[in-house]
């Protein structure tokens, strides 16, 4: 699937994003097709990737829930970094 996406479909996706969608949107909006849907992994691998992203502070719980078409949860916009430390999007871990 990766080869198909990279060498077969991606040039068409780039053209669609640029010429069909983005050129017809008001600036600064743009369109981006979801290539991840073609590269879906098995459930266990996908959830492990979500866990890693959350534990390393790369993503919040709600960002990962959105990818899985799940609604947000209370305090789901907090990031964990260093491990097991919570802070809001604005940054200061000691502010609360």
C-alpha cells in the first residue's frame, strides 16, 4: 500500500489538493487529503502508536481520540512531558 500511495496515487493527490480544492478556498485555508486512511495498520499497532504519542508529549489524548472518530474527554487536551507530568496547551506545568 505504501508503494501504491507513494508512486501511484500521491501525484494525483497533490494535484487535487492544489488545483481542485485549495485554489477554490479563501486564503489562508487549504485542503489536505487523508493519506493515512490508505495505510491503516492493525488495531494493536495503531493503539500502540497513539500510546507512544501521548506518553512522549507529542500529542494529547483528545488529538488521538479525534483520529479514531471519538469525542473529546475532560482534561484530554493536556500533554504529558516529562513523563507523568500534565500541563495545558499554553505550557507552564507549575501553573495549577
